[in-house]
């Protein structure tokens, strides 16, 4: 029996990799083999698998990012902490390690409009995706509308499963719109389903003492808070709106420029 030619072995190897759907390794095969004769078989194998693992990890991460529906690309590193002294940078960096997700803890960002609540919630969402978690972003209003529709169409159980599944659920903008009794009940069910096994990052413009007003029902409000506060970190943010500040700065710069021109 004669040994197969190197060409034939190469073709078989290429075909094996393709059959096993190790596409990145298949594509890299020729290049890796050309990298030099001093490479041992173990080196070549390690290099190929490393290429494949990197490609698979990246593909899965980007797929999680697509499914998460985060509305912007904000990262915690983009947040200007010096402009918002009421946010503890060390705490945010600690939260970004995602230990709170491993403990199914919750985070509540509470503060007036424009202070960066959504930006930080999105930043934590991206950090969770990078750490390998499944994430889903929704506004409170969209969540309630989705649950309402699901109930009408007989998909309630499916929708509850969907909202319970990701390791991190971001619920943005609670309290901007008052919730109907049905809406409050739906939100409560979502929070209750996730209680103890999945994290929630929630943003709201209403202080905890005003939650009765959002839900128009202090009993539901209290029950929801009780679940949310379990292993939770509350991040109150105050100060003026970042957007307003940027706007004021812009106006100030314009005024200066005009004054310089007319001087
Ligand atoms: P909120 O959700 O509290 O209403 P946002 O997170 O939507 O506020 O912030 C309003 C805008 O200002 C966004 O474009 C956000 O990226 C920006 N912003 C707010 N705070 C900061 C900050 N500290 N550093 C950088 N950008 C900020
Ligand atoms: Mg917001």
C-alpha cells in the first residue's frame, strides 16, 4: 500500500474540517501549514483550533448582541464619570464585572431625565453580552404592550418564558407612562418569574416612595419592589441633564464665537 500524496491528505483534511463545520479552521488551513516547517503537528493543531474557537466565540457573541436589541452601542468606558459625580465609578466598574448577574441580583437606576440612566443600563447590557450572558432590552411600555398582545393572541406562557430566559433583562423607562392595572400585573409577573434566578437592570425617573403612583396600586407596587430589592444595588443619580448641559455649553460657545467675531 502506498502512502496518500500530501495533496490528497491536505484535501481530505480540508474536507473533514468543512464537514465538521469548522469553517474558520478550514479557511485558515493552507495559511497555517505555510507558516513554516519548524512547526510541530501539535503547534499546527493548536493554531487551527485557536482560530476556530476565536471565530465561534465572536460569532456567538455578535448573535447575542443582535438578539439583545440594545438601542445604542454605549459602553461603561464611554460614560463621563467626571460629569456625573453622583455616580460612583468604582461601583459601576464592579457591576460591569457581572458578578451581580451570577448572583441573579438586580440594579435600579433612579433619577430625573437626561442624567445617563439609559446609557449606563445599555453599557451594562453590552458588558453582560461580552461576559457570555444572554441579554434582552425593552422599555417598560414595550414590555407591557407585548404582554397585552400575547394575552390576546394566546401566547402568554410563551412570552413569559421568553422574558424569563435571558440572564439579564433591561427594563428601561419605568414610570414615564402610568401603567394600567393589567400592565402592572404583567410587569409584576415578569419580575416574579425572574426573581432569584435572573437579573434585571431597571431605570426609572420615580423615587421608590412614588412607586404607588406608577402602578396606581400600592399592593402591586410593594410586591414588585420587594422582589426587585432582593440582592439589589440602587444607583440614585441626580444632578442636571447631561444633554441640557451639553446644550448649554454649545450655546455658550456660540455666544463666545459671535462675541469674538463682532469684537
Ligand atoms: P436618561 O436615561 O437618564 O434620561 P440618557 O442615558 O438617555 O439619560 O442620557 C441622555 C444623553 O446624554 C445620552 O445621549 C447619553 O449618552 C448622554 N449622557 C448622559 N450622561 C452622560 C455621561 N455622564 N457621559 C457621557 N454621556 C452622557
Ligand atoms: Mg432613559
